[in-house]
C-alpha cells in the first residue's frame, strides 16, 4: 500500500512539474527594429529634421566666420570704443551659436524619442503577441544574454508575424 501511495505521489509530482514547465525565448530587439519598415520611415523623418536644423546652424556659422574675418582684418584701424562694441557683438554671436547648437541637440533628442516610440511599441506588441501565441512564458532580450540556444530565438517568428521578409545573414569571411 505504501508503495502505491509513494508511486502516486511521485507520478503526481512529475505531472505537476510538467504542467508548470515554462518556455523561455530570446530575441535581438536591435535586429528586429533595424528590419522594421517603420524604423526606416522614422530614420528618414529624423534626417529631415536634422537637415533643417543644420541649414540654420550653417547660416549662423557663416555669419560667425564673416564677422571673425572682419574683426581680424579691420580691428587694427578701429577706435577702442568700436573694438569693444564689435568684440561684444562677436562674443554675443558666438554665445548664440553655442546656445542654438545645444538647444537643437536637446530638441532633436526629444523628437527622436517621440518619433521612435511608436516603432518600439509596435515591436514590443509583436513580441508579446508571438510569445503568447507560441506559449513562451518569458522572452529575454538577446543583447543581455551571454549564452542562448538558437532554437529559442523568436526573431524569425516575430518577423513572420510582422510580415517582414527574412534577410540572409551577411557572409562570414
């Protein structure tokens, strides 16, 4: 009788372990984002914003260089009062150029977060859907893993879900 109870307990425990088995997967989110069409659109939008800021910055630098050239060439002939005024104007211009550069960079970083947020959200939603559909309990970012089995890489499943054509890996030399 004790053997029957012991076998029943062992069988039950084995079943419980099997029922609670968890499936782990991983994905290289950087690679996923790089192949998403939305990423290319976001990159193009960011490039246009960067280009528009660069036009203004180039104009400011041109003005700065012109004033610098004038000061170097003509300041010898100026009165002390005129020198003081011109050097003050030149210093103010240099400060405006620096402020513009700093503010433009900060603005661009904010825009980058705003532009890429929907892309990242779509990637996360796709990963979650694929994980749920395929029974994955946990999905880790592959960038954080030192060792991982290729069989648990869900990137191909997510690409298929997003209807992204599988691109061949670059040839190794």
